[in-house]
C-alpha cells in the first residue's frame, strides 16, 4: 500500500496536471482539431477540422470532462514470441526494420510495453524451459541459451526503437519435472477441432480446479530460484524485466504448455518462496497476480487474503474470461495497479470484426480501472498457426512466399491508442461509455477515440469546457480526435 506521503504527492501532481489541462482547453474555439480515421479499406487517413458552431443534424453529442481525471495510463504493448521472430526472418533486413519501426517508433504504433514468455508458450517453436535437467534443485544447469538466438534479438530490436520499453514476463509452464504429471502440458490428445494434438498420454491429464505444480518444499524453492535466475540472466543481457506474473492463465488446462494453480497454493508459493527469494537476491522486479482467466472474483479474493502473498503483489493482470471478475475486484481492491494482459486472439480472420471485438474489450477494461492494455502476437506468418495448430490474429501478417507485409485492422486500432496515449496520460470522463474513450496526455492534449459501428455517417459534436466542435465520423470507422 502507498504511504501517506506518496498519496499526498500523487494528489498534488494530479491537481497540477488537471489545472494545466483546464487552462489549455478553455479556448477551444481558437484551436485546430486533427482527426485521424480508419475504415476497413482506408486506414489512418488524416484530416484537419476547425471549430464549427451551431451544427445541425447531429447524431450524437459527447461531453468530455477534462477536469475529471480517472486512472493514470501506463501504456500499451504486445507479446514477443518465437513464431513472430521466425516469421520476420523471411524478410530482407530493411523490411524487418520497417516492421519493428512500425510497432515501436514514435511514428508508428509506439508501443511502450512488451510481454515476454518465460520459456515455452503456445507460440514457441517447441517445448522448452531454462532447466530441463530433472531434480536440478540448485539450478546448476539453468541457462537462457535458446533465448539468445530468438527472443532476445527480438526484444533488443524493439529496444533500439523504444529504449524505455517496459518488459513484463510470465511463464506458461514450469519445467516439466516440477509438475505432478512431469509434462509441459496438462491435456493430452486433441482438445477440439481447431487445435492439433500432443504427445502426452491422456491418463496424465490434469483437469479442474487443482494445482498442477508439485507443492513439495524442494520444488517450491527451486521454482523461486528459477525465476530469480531468469531475471538476473536477462539483466545480464541488457534487458530489465519490470514485472513478473508467476503463471499465465492460472485456471485452464489446454493441450499446450500450461499449469493450473489453486489460489491458496499460488499464494503460498508467492508469499513464502518467490517474494522472499526476490528480496534475498535484491531483485526489484515487481510481482503481480496474473494472468487471471477465471471469471469468479473469489479466486483473487482468496489469493489476497493471504497476507504474506498480498504484501508482495503490486498489480493484478486479467485476460479472457477473467474480464468478468474485474469490475468487482477493482471496486474491492482499488489500491492495486490493473492490466489487461492479453486480448482475445480470434481465429486468424484478422478482420474488421476482430477490431470491433478488441475495441469493446478496451472499453470494458478502461472503464474498470485498467491502466494498460496488451495485444497478443504482434507478428505472425500468413497461417497464423501456433505450434499446436490454432490459427490466431496478429497485428502484422508476413507472407512467407511473397514476402509481403500486411497490416491488419487491429494494428490500426492499437495505433489509434498507443501512437497518442503514452505513459503519464490519464483517462478522463465522457458522457457516453460505449463508443468513445477520452484521455488527457502528459503534454496536455485531449485525445478522444470514437468508434462508429453504424453503416452510415455519424455527425458528432464534442463539448469541452463550454466550447464545441463538430466532426463527421465515417461509417464503420474508428477515429482519433486530437485537440492540440
């Protein structure tokens, strides 16, 4: 929890930020309004709009309240995965740089955050961990050699464009020998029609609300040491891991790398092993509870009842069905930082409907306390398939045969946000809560992002501090309105 002095300082900063914003917005009539619009066939079209009073035939009014600051924004990001780097390698070097520039430079999406898997994910090339030697409790054979050839070059290329990138990490699975079925996954065979199978025998399946990790003391100590060595090894490569979430999707058993945890068991591990190990090793990496994909708020409540564990937790990360529990948890535990950790990834359609789904997700998360929003795969090849056969969406598609680069609608969705909304901005209140989100940036611009789901033009009038401006939103479009 924050100290009294920290809270007071935060209040002072917010008031000063607020007053400057009000001063800059009291003369909107003299300002020029820039509008950038994306439709399915015409992305990122820039227009200049000036103030027009007494507008007629209005479809909707939106009142923006820049004096009503909500949560501070930490940023936007996407995930670094092995298959993304592998897809990039088919391009010539100058085209690879073009892709990375489009994601991380100020002229592009300008991502300020990035997610890294700790060992194998479903978008790794194969199963692996950093210590596959059975019962190596001292981590004698721990190494990140594989990452030096794949993930680390991927991350470093992003850091070349955005040196202040905040990197956070989460494992899909511990080393197989630390689990009760001694396998990377928890479900053998075909899970459903969209995914391939695996080599695990069905008799070793771990299903239901159980813990897949071996909760004996030696394994708990070894896993805490595993994380400590991971953080230190990445630091030695010049990559700081800002935050760690000790388990991806804590409540699901798919047929790719995974590990389920009961909240009592995960809290016991964090409070008695992981947190103390980080403290003993002088590791400053934040520990978060996540990624939470369980719809019942009782999972988080149960975890946070453990005083030893909650003392180490700095934030809470939610994804997929975990979004259902977020509203209640945010109201009950407002003192934590909140993150949306992975958008729903679709079926490889990369369509306008995908953009619409992600937009609705963003509205939900930001209206329920989220300070950051993370996309899943930034780059994939034309199949979009994981190593386990599920074709998913991405921001950028690279065709291995033609070497063509395709920017999907969700690329532009993320650009409409992260290009303008950098760390230090604030969400601000608006009169509508479905088709618009508004932010006050650190350099005191108001950015209103509007979605028009209708098949016809929408005449929009923005009202801010007694001034107003009329804009025309194209059918089925996303628009960023920037008040300079």
